[in-house]
């Protein structure tokens, strides 16, 4: 995944942050932020399925 794709992925997870915010991060920070968002999404889905 290139830098632009990482920024677009994060913007799809977090619409509360502008593109300029994500552009200030280096590639390692972008990758870590993506992993955090993926984990949050997995956890939310697990919680939803557990209570459904």
C-alpha cells in the first residue's frame, strides 16, 4: 500500500480528521494508525455479534 492509499484508508475509517492531518504523519505512523483502526473495527464487530 502506498502513502496515498494509506491516507485514503484512514480517511475512510476516520472522517473526523482532515486529509492534511494524515499527511503530516510519516509512513510508519500511518501504518500504525491503520492497524489501530482495524483492531477497533474488529472489536466493535465482535461486541456487536456477541450482543446480537
